[in-house]
């Protein structure tokens, strides 16, 4: 009886730790998506106003934010990972360009935002 109780407790504890790990990953991804969406919104405002200095400041933040949770996305949502990657690098490059191409950068930023929103909906 004592062995059975110990075994049940061990399984319960292991299961709890496993579930806590999943929750932590989900929270990390959710927080990362929200940070990136805030940044794409800031970038959108900078593009609309033609504020090149602000775009150069905000755009590169996307890479650091993405790198904090991209491995979890790649593991669980390969299709959306690739979609985000497709728009992320050109958006960052456009934000760092010497001349702000408002139309192109706005389109890329909107596509990145849409991909992030799609990921957010899928990970709810």
C-alpha cells in the first residue's frame, strides 16, 4: 500500500511539473507575441508619420523579441513560424534603411502583424 501511495504521488508530481512547463511555454509565446504586436504598432505609427529615426529605433527590437520565443513557435507551429520569418527580416531591414520606403515597409509590417495575430489566435 505504501508503494502504491508513493507511486501515485510521484506520478501526480511529475504530471504537475509537465503541465507547469507547458503553461510556462504558452505564457512565454503569448507574451512574446503581444510584445511584437506592440512593436509593429509603434513601427506603423512611425511609418505613417515618416519618422525615420523612430522606425530605425523600433524595427530592430522585433528581432530580439522574436528570438526569445521563436524556437517554441518553430516546434509547435512550423507553418506560422515560416510565415513570420518571411516578413520579419524584410521588415527589420526596411526599418533600418537609409531612406524610408513608406509603402513597402507599411505593407511588410502589416503582413507581419497579420501573421502574428494569426499565431496569437492559434495559440489561445
